[in-house]
């Protein structure tokens, strides 16, 4: 009898792990904390097994604590009697609402067993969508950039919650970073956008990320030699073709 924290991945129902799908198939009830996670979950779970929870959109810590206590009170009996799941976009242990629930259960319902089923995080999906390769040995930082913030320091950063893309881009440009943005990547809800133009993302959207890389970075990879070899082969081939043509 267990509560499973299941990572749904970045938003595309097909990017749920096989283990995650198995848990959703077997769980007696599947709880969703929000509209987008519910949309993904219902691609795998019938509505009759979905349990909705109400979490207020507020920074009032007292109201949030009460909401988590109410959620834990509802979920705990289900997890004692059978198997329950709590789904989140991305990964349950990476900037996720699930951490609040787990700590609340530990405090008020310590007998409830909890197991994490990891999912593809938005940050790794973002790198794929933008075709960004984080090379072995590279430094990479994950930072929050809500409200126009533009943290600096590392050579490469993935920024999430970029709610004021133009302001974040302006500050990073002044700090000598190149920036690319992605919004609602791999999500069916809303328009997926990949762009270097922050003005195209001027409206506030919580599901906006950015990749910032310091200008002028140089890298040396062993496989870079393959490109040089290919160029050399191309030049030799071109010369041979020309000689044949001259005949």
C-alpha cells in the first residue's frame, strides 16, 4: 500500500516512462495538482480514477500549508487502503509540488509509504528541443528567473519560470550571454515556441525556459576531428571528380 509520486515528463503524454505508465494503470486513484498535469494523466487514466486537489495560487504560506494538510488528509487513507499516485509534470524531485506533499505526509501521516517514479524534467527536454548539447565536462547551472530576474555566474545556465523574457534577455545581454527561449515545449496545451527573440514571448507564461551561454566559449571535443576528416575527404573527392571531368 503506497503513494507513488509519478513524474509525467514535460507534457507530451508519449514521454511518460514505462514504469510511470504501469503505476498509473494499477493505482486505485490518481491525484492531480493542476490542469496541465491532469490533461496528461487523462491520456492514460480514465476520469473515474482521477482525484483533483485544490491548491491556491498564492504566496501566503499559511494558506498553502492548510492546502497541503487537507491534501495529505485526503490522500493518506487511500494510500493506506491501496495504491495511490500523485502526478506532476517533469520529475517529482525537481522543483515540484510533490515535495510539499511528501513533507506534509512525513509530519502528519508518517506511516504512509512513499515511492518516487522519476520523469523527464523540463530542463533536459528543453535541451533537446533547442538542440543544445551540454558536453561532458561542461559546467551547467539551473536557476529560477521569475519576474525578469537574470542570474549570472556560470558559463551555461538553464533558467526556468522566465515570466518576463524581454527583461531577462536584456540583463543577460548586458552580462555578455547569448540566450534562447522555449515555451510549453512538448506540451499539447498551448503553443510550443522556440526563439531567440524575447519580444515574441513578451506575455507572461510560467512554462517558459531559457538557455544562456556566455559569449565566446570555446570547446575542444575528440569528435571535432571527424568534421576535419570529412572536409578532407570532400576536397579529395572533388579533385578526383574534376580530373575525370577534364578527360
